[in-house]
C-alpha cells in the first residue's frame, strides 16, 4: 500500500501593511483591469461566431440571396427577346433574393438577444458585465458589422454576375451601383438591428420573430385587400412605406409613383431603429434579468 502524501503547501496570500497604517491589507495576485466597450465587443464576437445557429442562418441567407438573384437573371436572359432588356437595370434582379433572405437576418437579430433570455445565459452575461447598456451596445455593434459585411459580399457577387448574364441590359450608373450594393446592405443590416432591439424588448424569440415578419409582410398584404375607395389614402401609404417597396427603391424601382425615393428608405430605417434602441435601453435598465 502506498503511504498517504501530505497535502502540498499552498501559497499564502500576499498580506502587507499599507503605508502609514498598522493594519495589514490584501493584494490580489490577479491583475485588476478596467473594462471598456472593446472587451464587451470581443465577448459578443466570441458568442456569435461560436454558436452553430449563426453559421446555419447566414449560410441559408447567402444561399437565398445568391441562388435566387442569379436564377432570376438567368431565367430572364434565357427568355428575353432582342432589345427587350435595353432599358432594364440588371442590378434589380438581386431584389428578389434579398427580400427573402432578409428573413434570415431578422431571425439572427432576434436570436442575438432573445435567445439568452430563453436559456438564462443573460444572467451570466450581466454578472460578467454589469453595465447593461454596454452589453446591448456591444451586441448591436457585432451584429451590425456581421450582417452588413455578409449582405454586402452577397449583393456585390449577385450584381456582378447579373450584369455579366444580361449584356443587353443598360449599364448601371455609379449611383445605382452604390445603392444596389452598399445602400441595400445598410438597409438590410438596419432591419436586422431593429430585430435585435425588438428581441431585447420582447425577450421571447418566437414572439419577436413573429412581430418582425409581420412588420415586413403585413402592410403590403393588407393593402392588397383594401378595395374600398374611402381607404385609398391608407392603402397608398401602406404600399409606399412597406418594407418590400422601400427595399425596391434601392434598385431604382418602386411599387408606386410616389413615396420614398433615393436614400429616403435608409433614413427611415435609421430613425425607426434608433427609436427602438432608445426604448430597449430604457427597459433594460428598469427591468430585472
């Protein structure tokens, strides 16, 4: 039988007397570092890239945007007659894939905040970073950058291939290239950021996703069934300010002859998202986790 070994001696805490004091004080061997927003951003980046649902959601998004965008252009190119596409903007065929793919960005935005409330992980997050506003700001920064970069890469790829597939279409101007790539990518990223704020307010994944999908689709669907002439003004407003119509403005097309134009949809999305985040910050400070 082996002889029991005595426990190894543990290092004694570093007790020392403070200058000018007769009492000993304790000095922690762990360095104390003042944290900042960058630390919270690094933590949220680790979360979002290590969760399997992020890769699946973004993978489906890229598949929808690229697959539908290229398929639409290829189908039109195969069936168009000579001269039929002479005045067509080839970038506009990327709209269909982005409209459907935006559902993936909405879902990911909600999950970035609401999923932590469902699992209870939000308590650990708040213990590690007691500044609640900093946590929400870090989530917003990381998510917006991820959503914007992925959307931009997908939109640029679709735009370049669509222009090559449709040589009979007109050459897009520099402004149309900027709006059809950077502009629409900023809009989709803001739409996801709005979903993140709604997820923080609702704190329930399914409920927040339902609200956001309703926000995207309901105005247009409701307007389609407004047949009464007395509701014509409301019907027109729902058409003009529906998210599908605002997204189509970035491709120089629109469901109506009036309403937002140019970069107006981006400023509308920015204002709505800022208001939603103001409410999310206020509620986050008042409610328990």
